[in-house]
C-alpha cells in the first residue's frame, strides 16, 4: 500500500486541524482554544459558571481587559464617577481575581482595547485559535490565527473546558490584486468588498485575504482589514504570516523570545495555503478599482466612493432594496442624489479596535497638522501604549492644536457604553466599524471611513476626498 | 435547556432587513443582570419613542403580541455584535423561533445555546408568510422534527443546521456533554504544549509592579 498524496490544504485548514481534539458523529469538531480574552461584558458567562459551581479550567490561557465601559475623560487613579459603569469595571476585577485570571485593568499602563492589546503584548500569534465575547475578535486573524467572536454561553464553555464545539465553516478567498493608490487604505478595501458582496455576503464562511495589495499592507492595516470581516458576515478572516508578521512579533512582552522565537517562526512560516488548495468561493478585486470610501446608510454595505452621490430609491428596480434605501436615507437625514461631498457633519471620532493603532493616528495627524477642525471631535487611542507612543511623537499636540479632544483609551464612542455618545440627530464622521441605527447613541448618524478621511472631514466640516485637500 | 419539538402560537411579522443586535438590544441596557428580564429591552428604540411611549403601530405593541412565540423577519437578522443579550431579549419576551432568509452566524449559535430556533426560509416563501401574517400576529405552527412551518392551509419548509436541530430537540447543553471528554482534552493539551512549546503565553507582571 502506498500513502495517499497529501491533499493541498489552506491556511485555515492547517490551523483548524492542529486544534481538533475529536469530531463527533454529527461532524462537529471539539477545538482546543489557545487564547481567550474577557472584558466587562463577559459577566454573564462568569454568572453561568457560578450558578453551576464550575471552576475556570485553564485560567492561565484567559486574559481580562477593561475596555468596553472605561471612561476616557478620567485621570489615572481617580474614582469612576458613574456608579453603574464603576460596577461593570469592578465586576470584571472581581471575576478575574476570583478565578486567577491576569487582568489589564483600568489603571494598568498596558490597558486598551482588547484587539489592540492582544497583538501589542504578543498574546496574538500565528497558528493559534483565539476567541473573545466580541465580534471584532476577527481582528487577530491578521497574524494567521483563527480568531472569532463568541456569545456568553460559549464564553462560559471556554472558561469551563478551554474548548469549543464548532462546525467547520466554508472558505472564501478574497484576493486584491495590484497596488492601492495613494490615499486608499485597508478600510477602503473592506468597505468596498462589503458594499459589493453585502453585509451578509461572507456569512457561513471564513475569509483568507490574499494578493499583492494585501501582502503590501502593514500589520496595523491587516488588523483593520480582518477586524471588518464580521461586517461582511464572516466570523473570521485571516492573512498568511510573512516577514511583516515576524518583524511585528519579535520581542513582544508575552510572546516567545530567543531560540523559542526562532523555532516558532519556522512553524509560523509554514502556515500558508498550499498551491492547488480548494476554496468554496474565490473573489477577486483589483486594487486600482478601490477609492476612498464612506458609508451613507445604516449598514456597512451601504458604502460608496467619496466622489459619488447618495443613491435615489426612486430609480431602484428592486422594490425591497428601494424601501430599505429610503428608510436608511430618512434615518440619516440625506437627500436622494445628494453629492457625498456636500454632506455636512457635526463631529468626528477617531478611535476603536478598527482604526486607532499608531499608524491610524499618524495618518489622521498628517492631515490635521497645521489645520483647524471645523467641528468638535474625540481622539481615543487604541491602547494606553499607543497613547504614550503618540505623545512621544507629538501627535497629541497636532490633535489638540486642531481643536480635537485627546482622550484615554477604550471602546468609547464606537459603541457608546461608557457615555461617550453622539447626540440624537447629530452626524459623525467616524473611524469605527458600525453605522447601525443608534450604535453611537440613540438617533446618532454615523458615516464610516478611514482615519485620514475623518481628519479631512474635520478640516472642512463636510465629507471630503482627502486626496483633494 | 427546555427541549423544543413542535408548537403552535402567534407569530409576529417584522418585515425589516439587517436588524442587527445593536437594534435588538441597545448597548445601554446591557449592564443589567439577566434576572432583570431582557424582554423589556427587545427592539427598544423601534418599540418606544424618544419619550419612552410605546409606538402603537409597532408589531410588538400589538395586543396579541404578548402570546407570540415566533418572529418572522427579513435577511441578515442578528448581524453585528456578538452580544448574547440580543437572544436573551427575544427569549425573555417569549420567542422560541425566529424565521428569516438568513441570520448572523454568531447570533444563530447564541440562539441555539438558549433554546431559540433560527429557522431559515426561502425568500419567496418568506413573502408568502408575510402575505399571510399581513400586519398582525397570526397563528403559526413550528414543527422542528419535520422542519416545517404551517401557516393556515399552507406549509413551508425551513432549514436549520442538523447538529443544532438535534441539540434543540433534546435541550442539550454543551458544557455537560464536553465534560465527558475530559481525559481526551487533557491529553490533547499536554501534547499541544509539547509539540508547540511557545503557545503557552507569558503571564503579565501585575501593573503595580510593571
């Protein structure tokens, strides 16, 4: 008998297979979880464990991070003013403390948004399975890890067993060929593919991002791209590790060092999709077709290049789509056919797990340098370490001189849980990930775009093509 | 978890697409413990106006919505945030089934973990269901064993992942099931650390010492 030739496999297959403990009669895999992050919102899962009197199986593989509710206007050491928010943060302290879980808490100099801190600390590595009770966990896939968001029941399951039952998803490859034009970013790649395929276009699939344009992206940009996978319906998105990945990973505090790093790096470099591996779906986009893009509606799929006009439901053929567009325009307070560059904004927000890493702040600061913002706005760095780095580079002075507020790190105005909200009816140009109704506050109107585009909008007070500024 | 096999009860029509979990339960209510009952927060900002008055024309405020067990809605229901609170809101309101042409992946998994059936129907059948429901709660029979919906004289098939179907019918809970494999998990964990020694993370120095 001869050994059958090894089937070519994808990056996703390689990582999945290395984590499969067993498969049940229904084809479900029991997967080992290498890393688990919890935040203030994870309290439901800890409550479930307590109800059943179950211990945390592997506390050393779970890390707590305070981000969703943390105030951004408070000085270190000061008490948190709002008792309900204080309670959420104290609850996380208690739950992690009681279970022996390491915590990056409110006043930790390494605190920040979970999806920024994980990579920064070296907890995020190629070849791992990483989960967190947050849909933007897809971010970590930028390193060639399988990373996905889970609900509270699954969080409890991971805490109790360090495993999860999952059915292998379908696989889609999204190839971006050629080079991105100046002023075009990972955010624009994401908004473009989501507009084309729909907010549920990649539902049931994992995405591998490939092609020249992806390989040319920095780690920060890959994190932005993978972060937005869920906005197109994919629970996770991956980029194969390469030299850019290895360079980022070297000397991270909680990652491998010395000979152990070299050994890990050899394995990480093997995590690429084999030639001839099969995908359920292949989508190709030419980089040259991608322009700076903004959303006009209440779903990330409602996005257009900045030089276009708001759609007119009256000329749409599909009745249901027309009704939906009409509903979006009503909520957003826009006129059919209005030029996007004529849309006047009330404020800006630069922050979130999508676009608040150091490179994002540099891009926004480059536009704002020597200019004044016409509207108010907040800048909330992705982590306290990003904040410190930005301050070392003098970026905070540019934001302050432009008239924007320089805040502490947290999820802040992306989700409004900490009280940083957009007022009802106000229009915000935002570097975040969701333009859902009420996401930034009840009645808030959100336009998603890249950091440089938000900075450009701040300068003119309108949605603006940063390339023309 | 309570097993779900077959039931007949009113279904509410909600013909909107992309009802994301931020709309199903707005973030500002998520500080509440589950014991507060999340049904009161379900679709809050569609259900109540800015002054907190119930909108009379919204389906959940219909007098017969109280006994409803199914919600019939459009594509991409439950997209976005992984908040399981969205499922708590539906379940605490009384729903056991959501019928739609597609669901957010994380939402579906959360639903099944709470005994809520995400039933996927064809777009054409959905329109017929809306015709039947019109704009009020109407009786709908949900049969999970046969994967069929009965609306008046008509029957419609629905799809659900077979693993989830078994789980819902039996009311199984994953943690209990997984604990039976404890020895295999422990063996796997030891081997993983042996083969990939770097995957065990460093532990951060507590911040007061950092």
